[in-house]
C-alpha cells in the first residue's frame, strides 16, 4: 500500500463546518480501543490531546503518520496525553499497532510511558523490517498509571516513486485500560519552617505546607488537616507533619517541626529629638519630636524615675541632660535611651529680612508692613514701646519709619532691628459715570429725576458751585434743566470727571379710558370676602360713597363687602387718572343642603349602650328625636348609642343653611346568629413554582388557615393566592350580630406539570452552495432545537430557523409554566443539490498572427472558464474574450456558481496562422501595428533592485487597443539567474515602464517553461512590475508551477475609461458585501480598477497596487486615518467576492506607495476606502469573526503574532509551521480557541445562535485586525 503525500495535505485551519458533538462529561473514560484512522487526530471528544512534532502529523483511513518530505528521517516524536475531561487523568497502556507500507526501510518506533509528574514508567521498541506490507503489534504489562506516552520514530526517509513521495508507516491503533490500583509510599515533607508566636502565645505557625498534608502535636494522637501555604494558631512546641493518605498512597513519613517560644524584641533609641532652651523663667525648656509611646527622665538625678510622654513634645524642663526611650510594650523590651541636651538661655538673633512697607489710603491709618511673622515685634522709630506682631503683616499703620526685630524667646535674646518705611497716601482717578437718564417733572414742576445713579455719586445744577450727595439709584425732586453728575472722591480715589444730564420740561398729562371687563363676586356668609375680578396693578378703587382711592392688585381685588365700587386707571407720569367704571358686589345669599343618605343604625350588644349609626361624616350633627340639643359628628360613625330613634342632618356652614333631617333607628340588642359554612369554594393547584396555589370563590367577609394551624388569616375578595399545596379551612369571620361561621375544607393540589405533543407542520429547506444557509420553517418562539446527537438546546426566535447545515435536527416545545418540555420531532435539512447549466453558445475562435500566441476566443463572459482540450487545468475567463491563445481546440464552459453545477463544455477551434500569399501585395487590414522599446530585468527587491539585462517591450495596436507584450526568454532568464546567484539575491523582476503620453491598454507577459524551470531550480521568486501594479510569485509558488503544462503568462488590464470605471464602481457599491460593510457609511472607490489574468491558480501571489493616482492627505493624523481605511475589493471570475485590508507599503523616505494583498486566484481589483466608524452599538458584547458570524466577548480567545524570524523565512518562500497551521505570507497573527464557543449570526439587529461551534484547540489565521473584528 502506498500513499501520495501531495494528495493528503492537511489544512490545519480547523475552520470545520461540521457541527459539534457536544460537551464530554467531566467523568469521561475513553473507549479502551482507540482507532486512529479518519478524523481521530482532530476529534476533541476521544479523550486525548496530541502534541505534534516539528514535522506535522497527517491522518487518513489507516491511522496517523508523519507528514515528512524527502530527506527527513527523524528521530521525530509526538505525545498522546489524557485530555482535561479524562477521569483521573491516568490509564494503563495495553497495546500499540503499527502498519507499514511498500517500499520499506528498516527503522524503530520507541514507546515511552510517563506519569503526571513526567516520571518515565517503562519503555518499549518496535523494530520494522524491509519486507513489504506488515502489521506490528506490541503489548505492554508495565505501562500502568501513566498520564501520557511518547512515540519516537527513527526510520529511513520517504522515497519518490514515479514522481510520488511514499510514506513508510503509520500508527494504526492503541488499547487502554483503567489504571491499576496501587498503594505507594509518600516521602516526608520538606522545606517546612516553624515560626514562633508573638506575645499573644497562640499565633505561631508552620509555613510551606500544602492542603494534602496533616499534622499533630508530638505526644497527641489526633491528626488534623493542614491548610494550603501555612498552618496557623499554634503554641510553642514540637509538631509532626506528614502527607495524608490518598487513593493509591499510604500516609507519608512524618517530619518534626519545632515552634520556638516567644522572645520579646529590643527597640532602637529614638531619633529626631531636639532640646529647646528655656526663657527667663528657667523651667520652660522643652524636647520636641517625641511620641506618646516614649518615656523620659533627668539624667543628672539618680532618683529620677521614668515619666510617660503625653504628646509630640515634653515641656516644663530646666536646662540639662535628659534620657528619652521607647517604653516597654507587648513583644518589646524598653528601648535604648537617647540623650537630649536642653541648653541654657544665651543666644542672639539676626535682624529680620524681606519686610515691605505699604502706603495707607485716604484714611491715613491703614498702611501696613508685609513679610512679618508672629515671633517678631515692632515700634515707631524713636518710641520706647515694642508691640507684638500677630501674623504675616502689621496693619493699621500711618505713614512713617518703623523698627522691626525678632522678639526674645527661649534661648534667644531679642534680635537686631530692621527699619521699614511706610510711604504716604497717593489717591487714584475714577472714570465718569455712564447709564444716567433724565426724567421730566409733572405739572408740579419740581418732581423731575435722574435714574441710573448710585450712592457713591454727587450732583449739582450746571453753573452751581455746590455738589450734593446722591443717596440712592435715582436723584428725585428736580426741576427742568441741565445737571452735572460725577463719582465723589473716596479713600484712595479722586472725584471722577462729570457727566451732563438733561431733565426735560413738563408736558401736560393725557386722559385714560375707564376700565372694562370688571365683574363683582358676592361675599360668602362671612360678609367681607367679596371681590372684583379683571383688575390690574395700574388701577385703583373705592367704595362709591368713600373718598379715598386704594391701589388695586393684579387680576382681582379681594376682601370686599357687598356694595357699589368705583374703579379707574391711576394717574401715572404723563397721564391723568382714568374715567370711572362702577362695579356691583352683590350681597350674600346662603344655599340649601340635601338631607344625608346612606345612614344605618346598628343595635347595641348585650351591654346596651354601644349601638351606633354608620355612614356619617364630620359635616353632620345629630340628636335623639324629641331633644332640642344638636351634637356635632366627628367621624364616619356615631358610637355609644342606646336603642332609640335619632335625627341626623348636615350642619349649617358658610354659604349654606342646615339640611333637612333624616330619622335613623338604632334597634334594640338581639343575641348573635350563626353563619353557614362557605360554599362554591375551589382549590387551584400550584405550578412548578410551588407556592402559587389559590382558593377561588372567597369574599373579604371570610378568613382561612392551613388545617392544623391555630391562626386565622383574613381572606381577600374573589380568591386567596400564594398558597402551598395542602388542605385549608375557610369560614365566615365573626361580625356584628353573627358568630364565626362553620368551617369548609378546601384542598390545594400539588403541581403536576402537563406534557406537550411534538411539533407538527415543520419542513426542512436545503442549504445553497454556501452550505450553512439551510433552514426549518413552521416553527414558533415557544420551541427549541438542536442538531441530533448534540447536547445543547437552542431557543427558536421566530417562524423559521436559518443558518443551518445539512443534517437531522430535533425540535420540541420548550418547558413553560405548567408544562414539561414537549416530545421531539425530527426534521431533516437535506443536502444541497446544485442545478444544471446549458453549455455556452455564440463562441468564436480567431487565429493568432505570425507571433503565434495571440489567438483569441470571442463571445465569452466572466462566468466562464476554459482549457486546451486534453489538458486538466481550467483557467478563469476575465472578460468578453480570451486572449493570448495558440492554435488548437479549446473547451469552454460556465463555472459552478451558487446553486448551479458546471455546464457541459462547448468546443471552440482557434485556427492556425496562415501566412499571406505573395500574390497579395496589400497587407491584412487587421494586422497590428508594432514597435519595439526596452524594459529592464532586475534582481533584488524594492528600491534596491539592480538592472542586469534588458527585455523587449513590443507595442502592438490591435483594434485600436494598445498592447505591450514582453517575453522573458531562456537566455535572458539564464543571465538574470546567474547574476542573482552571484550576488546572493533571491528575486528576479521584469520591469515594464509605460510611455507617459501613450499609456498601454493592456500589458501581456509570457515566461516560457524553460525560463520558469531555471527560476524554480535556483529557488528564486519572480516579480512583474508595471506602472500600476506589482505581481510577485514567492519561490515556493514558482516551484509549485513545475507541473504547468504551458508557458506562464500574465495579462494586466488597467481600466481607465470613465464610463467603464463608473460601471465597475456602481456594481461594486451595489454588492451586498459592500453594503453590509459600509454600515450606513460611505465606501469610497479610489484610483482605477484593474483586471489581472493568468493561467495558474492555487499558488500564493503577492499583488501590490500603486497609490500614485490616489490623493493622500498631507496632515499626519489624517493620512494615518486615510491609510487605515484603505482596502481592496476583489471580484473573482467565479462570482466570489472578497475584501482584503492589505498592508501599506512605504518607500525609503517613509512615503506610502502601494497597498499589498495576498491572493491565490486572479480577478478584477478595486481600491476602496472603508468608513472609519466605531463598531455598531448593537455589536455590544460581540466580536465579528468574518463571514457575517459573531461570538461573545469572552476570554476564550488567545491572539498571538509571529516572530520576525518566522516572517522572514516565509518571505523567502520557506514552509514554516506555527503551531498546527502553516504560516502564510501577509498573515498578521493567529487566534487559538481556548474553550468551546457558540457562534451567532446578526439578523434584524438581533444575534441568532448557530449550530456551528468554535472548538477548543482550533486555530485561525488572522490577516487583518480591527476593534470591531476579531478575525477578518
């Protein structure tokens, strides 16, 4: 048996679309026989985790094997470990089976078993022989209680047979058994330390313990469990500590730990103490810097005892030497004494500095000296009396010379005096007043005024010499004339410039009309609460027979008696009082009241005088019929009544006379009656909540209790709620004239949930080609569903479930109040079955010219693909014609697309070139016009590219299309390869410059197979550079083209016509992918679209699009934001659409020159600007992971970036494994899933859970990263 490596490449992206099989139980023990074939290597439910070697593992129908390449022989090892959900994490390995294949090279397979502590248990070797297909089985008796086993492979290298690489052998299966019970000994603990107690005596401890230890005091019998890290609360003594017995282990050897007794500690001498000398009294010296935990004594006195310190200083001391120490305290001896000397009073002080005299104001005695302190004193120069300074300045000074010095203080004489001058006062100017207005006098002639004044101003008539003080905000009592106003002089300020104000002469006043809209309101019975409504504050009023006018109030005048009133507008400046309007306030007329209703007499009890009348109110009064005395009622009933007939009425009140009376009979006492038991009561069972049962049919006249209880509870109207299951007693409550009623028993049954039937009317709809858009219709939001054989039920959110893969799903009604979950209905979502397409028609082949490779097929569309008949590789069609063809028969068909299979082929013949006959002197009308210029062939990359050869650029004009053609001949390629190898370069570039004033419509490049072979053998990459784009094939991709049947060709078509650009831009804007990504923002189309066509696919290619035609902001911040917004929209010929963020490329000066993406098939490309918006608010706690799917923001994702060394190796074309995946060019990082995670789809603003689950251990490549998207 042989296996071809190139046919079993493992994609380690782990983006499996298979649904999850659910979560494995924590007590899971795997199958005893582990068949490693099929998907075992990546199956997360088999109970094992595989740690892979440098050479990755592969998996097929026989088992797992090393995915080695030619020349790799090992040794290579990998480990199979018990997974986290493996019960106990240990097992016995019983056997291992290996299958080998032809041809065979002798080798060895070593199996080593290890415990959880990485201790090797046993080792066995399987030796393979060179004798064809063999199966080797090894059994083990000594691989017991292991956590994992390691397989080390040492064998001959894979060999190449008929061009195919053959693997030697694979691991087929292994068997396990539950771990063999053993009882092992445990060592004595080490590293334990006993810590002595403090003065409390019972807070000793043993450190560095663990929770699997136990301890006891020596001489005692009881072992106590230790705690993690340390054992606390111990007295001094010796303790025994050991590891406690556990499954498979005896108790460990004991070790003795001694906890020493408490020894009080010493204290250091105090620091920071200072002695301050006494003053004249000799005993007011002090020591500063003390605390209340110190004590002191006089050193010179032998009988002096230690005295406690009470604060931050010790006062009342004579000059001398004192000892100060920390007093004894729990856990500490008295401290070492510190000596402190209090010097005698002898010292001098310097003169003060920094003093400054400030002049007084106009008051003359408010000068001051600043810069002083409270330990100074001052006097007027020449005065004998010194005055104490109280703060940072000396105030209340007149101009003059003062002396200031430091006052005498303990240990210091008075200091030398400093002279300070307080200069005399100099007043300031004021600005003239503003905002003054003159008001004309009335007819009296002397009541004019000036407004806008203030009390710090003065005024006079113009021409007068006498200034008069202003006393308020206006100057009244003025005759017409011109007045002068100014700010008066004040302390520190001169009088301001004056302002002239004109008071105009009097003008005769105008008349005012009588008020209208006034109405008089009669008073109530209190007679003086009448009013006139409709007044304003500009009116005045009086009783008609009175002479004195009274100012009215706004809206109404109140407090009036009945009468006729006169109302008018009051006089105001320029107006006489208005005409009078008469208003009548009518007299009071009291109203009647209706007789009371709803009164009822209640008989007294046997006592005879506790009868009552109900239904009364505080506005009523009552009396015994025949009595003359009415009594007031104070509440809703009249109590303390004997049997009799009573009269009740509403009492007179302001505006109302007393109402007619009503007679109420209070009947005599009758013995109470019995009440029957309640009827028509019913108990309602509880739901699953347990305490929501009830009794219905009750009234508020009843009471109830649980049978056996002594306490009766008042019932509520219609039903009693919040009851537990049980039997309850219900009766009518005792009431006036009635005893409590007979009891009725009511049972509240316990909850018995009901079953629900399985859903009906459900139908599964198959997914399309995307595979995950199947759905189930006919659902409701009361249902839930899951993929059959999985554990997690997912809520249904509407009338259909979408986003489903093909498979069988279980659907049921979810549990609800009073109902269990329903029976399960199975619904099949059938697999996708694509539809057929008809073969293309209307195709036509055109012969090549003499050049031999410019034939074409017309009538095509971008939804087609083609190949030379008998060739296996299909190439995409990129437009309405296929160019660059040699003569031959070609097959053309419609490519598969969502919902459709590939169509049948249509054969199209491209005829051979036929040279014109000599008899025809005229040239072919369609022969292209040709001219030749030179391009460069360089080695190296970027700005360091060096030219090593020239290549011809042939310009042809074909149907008015300017086509530049380049062929990298074998000789030019050989020359470039030789120079690259000599100079240590790893890249060959074809550089095609355009004609600035005659731009090409198309650039066509052909690399003959011989030239391609030279690049491949020399491990060189190939790059095509035009003015608009750079296409780079890494060396791995160049080597991947060894099997290409024809010459390699590229066709680059920049789309420059405005009409064609606009058409592409509009189609791009209208795609769903762009609309979804825009999120109501604008996606900007930039530069010019570009079509690139080639005859290979599935090889990684780097494409860099020039930014030279795109305006980039000059401002740094705006530029960075703009560059972050750039992406490339890709419209593949097979209908697939994609957006890549790409990488911005810079020149040596840091200027952005291009955007680079990685592709594996060619298409139409458009540079776009995405809206730089924040994530949509509805994303909230979700991350986008691409393809319209989301996950919750949890800590179940681990993001990593590759090392620079790995990136450099990939750039050079090497195959680099990073974890389980191969590192790709332009990959920014990878995301590892650390816990199984449900995926969601955003639809209608809601996140809908999907059956797709990201599994723990899966890895995803990350090509771009943003705040909104976790993986793009």
